[in-house]
C-alpha cells in the first residue's frame, strides 16, 4: 500500500497544477468514454447483480446497484455537468496589504489526496472521481463490496483517459485492498492522505471515525425536526410536514419528529392525522398526542431513531423552549425547521438551534447541494469543522497564503 | 468528568447567544480583575517558580514561566485588546435566493466547546480564555504542569467575573484532572468537545493526534526553507536570510535550511558566511557548500531537524526544481520563501510549494497573526482542513445556514 500511496501523493502534485481547461477537457473525454464502454460497464454490473441476487440483497439495495444504458448516460451527463462548473481552486478568497507593505493573498488550493468510502452505488464512483479531479485532488475510492465489479470497470475506463493524457492513473483509483482490513489500513495513512469522506450508514461512519488518524468530514445521519409554533399558518404547516416526511422518507433530510405547540395541538392534530393517514404514514406520539389522535405511544428510543421509512414521531410541547430542548437532545445537527408567522419566535429558533441548516417556513428536504445550487454535491457534512451542511466543490479545497514582498524583514 | 462536560456543553449554549456588548464588557472586567489580583497571581506563580527551580528547569522555560507586575499588565492589556476586536460570530459569509425563492444565509457561529492544550506559559491561559470567550466558545484549558498554580489562580479570577455576571464558571475552566491521563480521557469526549488545539512540542502534538477522537487543529513544528534563486537580489537575500534565521531562532517561523542556486553559490556563499559568522550562527552544509565555505557536513537528519536554535543548514541545488523537491521532502508545510527578481520563477515557486505561507522576497518570520493583522493569534495551523496558517478569531467559528422560506416544499 505504501508504494501505491507514494504514487498517489506524487500524482497530487501534478494534478494540483493542471489548468481548468485541461481538467475540463479530460472530464469531457471521460464522459464520452463511459458511453463508449457502456456495454463493458453493464457486463461487469451484471456480475455484481448476479452475486447480489444469490446473496438475497433486498430490493432497495439492488435498485441502487443496477446500471442500465440510461443510468450510464446519466453518469456521463454528470461528468459533463461537472466539467462546466467553475474551478474551485485558485480563487482569491481574501487579500490585503499589511503595514509592512506585504501583499497578502489567501488563495484556494486542492486538499491533496482524498479517500472516499461509500455505499454500493456504482454511479457514486464516477461522480466522486470527477468532483475530486475537478478540484485538483487525487481520489482513492472504496465503494461497497456488492458493487466491486462495476466500480473496477468504471475506474478502468476513467484511468484509460488519464493515461491517454499522460497523467498517472493514481489520480483516480480504487483502494489497493478492497476489504474492510484495507480500509482500516488506509485510515492510518495520514502521511499521505489529507481527508477521508465516509458516506453511508451509521456503522460505516462510526468505524471510520473511530479508526481514522486522517481528518474526517462525516456525511452522517439526519434526525430532523419540524416545530409547529402556535403562530403557524396551518396550510403551510400541513404542506411542509407532509413534504418533509413523505416525499422521500429514505433520505437524510426527511423529518423524523414533528413537534407541536400545545395551544394548537387539539386543532391541528386531527388535520395532520388526516394528511398522514392518506399518505399511509405510521404514526407514533407522546401521551398527550395519543389523547387527541390514534397513535402508538412513542418512547425515548423512537425519538432517537432515524427511521428512513414512512414513520413519524409526534410530540406536543409546552412552548418554543421545550421544543428547543427536545431538538438539542435528539437532533443529529442536520436540518431543523420552525413553522410560524411570528418574527421573534422564528429569529429565536434560527439562532438557538445548533444544526447545519435551520429553516423558517420551508421543508427540511431542501438541504441538498442541488437545491442550494452548489452545482455539485459531495455530501452533507454534519461536522462543524472545515465544512458544514451541503458540500460542493469549494469544500474540497484548502487555502494557502501567497505573500508578495520587496525585501521586507521583521523588525 | 462527564458531569463537568455536561455543564460545559450547557454553558456553550448560553455563551453562544451573548451579545458582543456583554462579552466585551465582561472581557474588560476580566482585564481589571487581573490587575486587581496581581499579587495573588504572582504569589501563586512563585509557588510554580520555586518548584521549577527545585526541578532544575532550564532558563528558557523558567523565563516563560515567570510572571511580574509588568507581565500581568500585559496579560490584562491583551484582554482589553481582544475586547476591542470585531465579534467573529454572526458574520454573514454568503447569501443568495435560490430558484425556489428560499433566502439562504451562511452565518458564522461559535464552534461550541474547545479544548486547548498548551505549554507552561501562564499568559497563554488568559489569552486563550479571552479568545474563546470572545468567539462565543466554552474553553477547557490544560497548560503545562509547571505552571499549574499560576493557571489555577488566573482561571479563578476569570471565573469570579463570570459568576458575578451570572454566567456558568464552566465557560472558562481548567481540565478537571490536571494530568496526562486526564488529557487522554478528555481527547475521547467527542460527544461534548468540538475542537482540540494542541500547542507545544512535537511530543505533545503527536500524543494529541494519536489519541484524539475530536477534530484537532495542530499548531505543529515549522521547518522553513528559503531558496536563493540565481536571479536573486543579493542585498535582499542577505538581509532576509539573516532575519529569518537569527532575529528569533526559537520560533516556528524561523528558517532552518537555506537552499542556494548553484550558479550563484560561489559568489554569494562567502557573503552569507560573513553575515552568519557575525551572528554566531552554527553552519552545516552539503558537500558542495563545504567546498566553498567552512561548514560541518549536514546529513539527512539535519535537514529533518527543527533546530529552534541559531543553527542553519545550507544546501546548493541545481535549479528551482531541485529546490522544490527538497522542500516537498523536508518541509513541515509552515512557511517557505523564494528570493528572486524573476517573475516566472517566483510564480512557479508560489504555485508549487504546498505550505501554509509562501513568500516572494520577504522573511518567513512574518507568518504570525499580528503581522497578518488578524487582531489576535490563536495559533498557526499546519492543518489543511478548517484553517491553515495564522489563525485569528474567525477561525474559532463554524457556520450554519439560515434559510428563510414562505411555505416552500420540495418538488
């Protein structure tokens, strides 16, 4: 592995200096290469699918694993889209002349070598490769083992384009040992790797956090809350709650718990009950809720659970402060919303809630790189350091200070 | 420890919401309290000094440990200076309205709870306390054991001001177990602590990096290089080299290795020899250097050493590329400089060198929060994530997105 990492480090020096023009041209060639080799990709994907069916993989996982001609076209389009984005490196972030007359410029630069550990989704392979390449970073990829054949094929195709352009194939590569033990070793290579991005379930995130000596930007779970204030507009509240829970329950920005101000509970709960029943949402509620509508009683564990299914906890709270206490205790720091028409309540909520994204009168489902119009999404960080919330290309950069002098020395 | 950390976390919610006015007022009161309790501080400092002399602490360490009336006045002045700085929280870093009409604001917020582990310098105790307080963060301090009595006294005084202002004393506190074992336990508390900043020697940095499950921003060693290009202005080169090495050899931004282009070596080396001999600098050099001036031969280990003393390595290189290779191999990523009048050489150097600060025609000694006019210096980060180079108050913040909607849901 050390030999490989040395090459990766060396490649990062080269790739960090490529012009935007050349990077974009190569991304376009990669987009074309995916299409040209569509059959090869699908052939390898079929191997993965066969194995997955033998191992009785559930349908949701199979669904994420399968590649079709259309899907490969989408992957290719994604690369083209990334080629059209603004280069995140060499942005002058700040600049000034100090009292000594030094011209100080703070300039964005690539991070270096990035490890991405992700689920069994072959399309993530080409996406992450392109995002890292565009931002001048070397990437080491490790997808789920169920998608290994597909990932190998995709990386082969991208590497051919690199080689044709006289670049080291280590600019984009799979981890040399495609096993958990391989990942464990990789996580100790802080001498060579600058950042690890884990994407996936709680188990993976915990494994990486515990074992990594490299800085980690986590794409962790989303346990999101919406608080319906007593000053809420009921129409907005109903529309937003349904959207946040039911539009796509399997994602991290979906709502898990609905908090309702006690003063409006009796009036609004039957309406919510009607809405959610229509959406076949499984409802759990606190004791007070159970007195108003028909729900199973929710316990402490329910409030700690990221369901990722069409299941919702409901809790009646005394006031905004009790809602804030509940959120502080159970939130994963991802996305929270207040529904209210009261200026003071809203500003208090937005200031107090310590989450990456805090909403007034909008669905938590908007926490997303595309909704934020970042151009591309690397992930949604639940870290507080380096990057928080939806991460785009800019978040794959560091910076350095370039200082232009004319012979100055320190007094 | 858990009980204490719970209180610290709770305090961080309060302190994060304090207005600038109140924070500044409290900092002013703290500045006054240090002066009012100067005798008490010095009395406790004397206990540390007595113990230190018994343990034969070297004079450099004793020098950093000792507090006098003047020194306490300086500490107090530093607090006043920090009270006058702009509040780093609640800055709107970015903002836009997306296609859905959501008003998205990226706003700086405190990180939460910060652990600072530092050397035996009592003045760092009040400095770090004030910087964290100003930026709305709770701080847990652990200074060197030689300064324990002084630090306890200083923190007591600051806490009295907190209590008088109805704030939890946990806003500023020492680690409950003031031992290495205590530090080891602290480093595992990622549930409560958001950032660890270690300041000090290589041993401490390594201990913290290895044992921390909390994100670490390192204030690591500085192994800084200056490359004298063949197009250098000799006067600038001599002035800058002497300044970078000799003005204060014990600091991280001092130069350790001077790289000289071979085409000018014979001409410039005797001049450097004269300069450095006058400054009593101990010189080591590569074989080629040893043929031109009288130096001890430098080996691989010398090039890896951050001397922190008036000792210098000299190496003759074939060209800019060889200089860059040497720097890539031995630099700690802190500060590097090129001395040249050639535009292309300079721009190439500044682009290629992967260090926090890269200089053209200026001394590396400028890598410093005060020279960069950041108002205050928390440290100099050799990390690439979150913050790089001189860190001011802004680098003690994270951000969150406040999103103002009017009922939007995701399609």
